C-alpha cells in the first residue's frame, strides 16, 4: 500500500513540474499579434546606449513564478491529489496500528481467560491399586482402579475404558481399549471413585502356583468435561512384574493365588501415555 502511494506521489510530482515551469505564452503572443497589426515606426531612443545595462537585472515577463501552479487549474488539481494521497496513506498506517493494538489486547485477554480456566478446572488422576491376588476358578478375577480429582471444580460426564492382561512378555502389545463405562461426576477434593477392571490372559495355563516371569499390562483412557464445557482425557499405560505366584488358598469356594510383585505398578515410558490433555 505504501509503495503504491509513493509511486503515485512521484508520478504526480513529475506531472506538476512541467506545469509550473511552462512559460506564459499567452501574453507574449497577444503582444506579438498587436504589433503585427500596427505599422512599424522607428523612433530614435536617446537612452538606447545608456539604459541597456539597467534592463539586464529585470525579470522577463515570460519567466515562471512560484505562484504559477496556483494560477493554473491543472497544477491545483495535482497539489490537491498529493495532499489526498498523503492523507490516505496516513489513515492507512493509523488503521493498521489500531488493528494491531486491538489484536494484542484480544490475545492478552484470551491468554488471561485460559490461565484462569487452567487454574479453576477439574484435574483427574488415575491410580491402579496393588494387585494382591489372582483368582483361577472363575476367570482371573479383577483389579481396582481409583480415579480422583485434585482440581478446584467438579469433573462431569466422566467415562473410562481399560484393559488388563497377564502375559509372559514385557513388550506385549495391548488390545484395543474396551468400550467406555460411565462414572458420572467426580467431585473436587473428595474421595476418589473406585472402579474395577477384569483381568484377562491369552495363556491361562501359565497362571499357576509357583509361576515366575509374568507381567501384568494395564492400559486405558479416562475422558471427562470440566465446568467450562471443555473436554479432556488421560491415556494411561502401566506394567507390573510378578516375581512369583504363591501356593493356592481357598476362600469362599474360590481358588486364589497370592501375588508377589517386584515394585508395584510402573508407568510405561511412552510419551503419549499418562499425560493429561
């Protein structure tokens, strides 16, 4: 925009210079035509030789004057055009400056709102509970997971889906997460909600007394909405290494294998897991 205005101003200046420097031929032409219509009369001038030096300092009537552009209508139009271009350029710069200021103010206001929401919204935490025993009569039983809220406001429409499997490989790939189950509302600074996840295995014949070198994989996802209506999720993955399964015990008609683990549940190293979004 400024380049166009500069080019326009230069073009206008180039156009006005010939107008202001053009000699006034009208007056000279009228005198010449008048003299042609009269007979020529030769009159001796006594001051011809004496006053010749005085006429050298006088300005010619055809020489351009500083106000010539104001007397010429075309020159006035060019000057008015130059002033108009300057005003338009100045208004454009001020408009752009005002727009940038308004954008900066809007960005600062948005950042302040996001900061306030980040401080006040719900924040859920996922914690698998220790695996003390495994049933072997009716499936492999289940395990407990606690979902707490340490934020300032409640979490609404909480849903979760999880998968737990016992394998002999530490790098076992997890199956797809089961369809989510609804929890409802998890209140801020209250007791965590307790949910249970079934334990599965593709090699049930390996789950027996004195078994060693087993791994329990737990993965899933918790979704919820905060008080501002924004959605969030936590994708988690944990692993537990079983040192040994003890001799079976009978309780309420069920055969149970006590679990001896090595250090409890550990978060996996994958970056996309165990981080809230």
